C-alpha cells in the first residue's frame, strides 16, 4: 500500500525553473499557509510569521538582495509567490505587555534558537504542503548574505523580529520538471541508533569519493568547485558576515 505523504516527501526536489506566467491560485496558497500555521511550535508560542510577497517589484528587490553567496537567483522573480519566514517575538512582546511581565527571551540565545527552530519546522511544512499540490519550491537562505537593514525596512519588520529564510513557490516549467532528485549521503551517516556513532565515519573518505561521483553524475552546479566536498569546504571555510550580529542587535535580540 502506497502512502501518498511519504511518496511526496521522498520525491522532493528543488525547482529552479518556474513558469512566471502561471499564477498560484489563491485558494491553494491559502491552504498552504493554513497548513504551515498548524506546524509544531515551541510552547505553542508561535514565534514565527510569514510575509506573502506576490508583487514582482518586491520579488525583484529580494532577488537583487540575495545575490552573492547564493549566486543565480532568477527563480525568485520567476516564481509567482515568495514567502519570507520571520522569527517573530513581537507578538510575544505584546503578550508580555498585556500580562505586565517583562520580555526576557530575546535577551538570551534561546530566543534566536527557539525562533529559528519554529521557522525551520514551518518552512518544511510549507514545502510539503506546496508539493502536495504539484507545485515546485526552492528555499532561499541567501537573503542573509548582506546587511539586512534595507530588507527589514522594506518589509516594515518591527523590533523582536528577524527575516531568516525565504521560499519560492510556483509551477515548474517543462524543463524544471526534469530536475532529478538530489542524492543524499548514506543513511547510516544521518540516522544514528541510540547514540551518535562516529564509527560509521571510519570509511567516510571512500564514501565521500563515491558521493562526489554521484553529484557529478547528477549534474548539480557547484560554482567554481570541482566536487561537492570542495564546494562545501569552500562555503564553510569562509568568514560569514559579521553584520548578522548587528542586524540581530538592531532588532532588539541579544547575542
């Protein structure tokens, strides 16, 4: 017996080629957003929000903003819908004010962690919901490439909020539908039983060599890198922008 939910999840693939002339019906978008809102959230606090962006000029703004480490970002303007996922303790600040209790969570790294986890769960839920309607998606973390002051201003984000990640949603082109499922590392390197088993990495060099060949056969573009491992090492070998700390502080988060 096939399970349609599992089948959808196992067939996940990132879509980079969207039909810019095919709109996402409002009722479908509404269902995706409602499903996303029902995602699990820490203490039922709902410390996340979504900004739904359909205006092309605003998507163009985000595309230009996201260039940099993310490279090619044309899919942001080609997809008819862009969801901006926001860590949101502004709502909590209003709740705290109502109860006359000082807001302390944003003075701790736990605020950023709890908000990020909530956003991550919501993002995955939105992807699954969109896929169930035959839509394509691509997650955009590259909005954090630059100083976020202009983006925060453009979307009028109040204090205690932070733009974390975006999601393109739309109908893939015929070429976009041909995108292959991205290979993953062996399951044993991901799912550990009862404890983190470092012994599964004893042959990791050989595993990585094989995986590099799989990625090469897959045809994934890796910038100037000659292999997946070189690509990952290059990205994580960079000094990530220090502006993120200041951006968080400007939004009244303590780090």
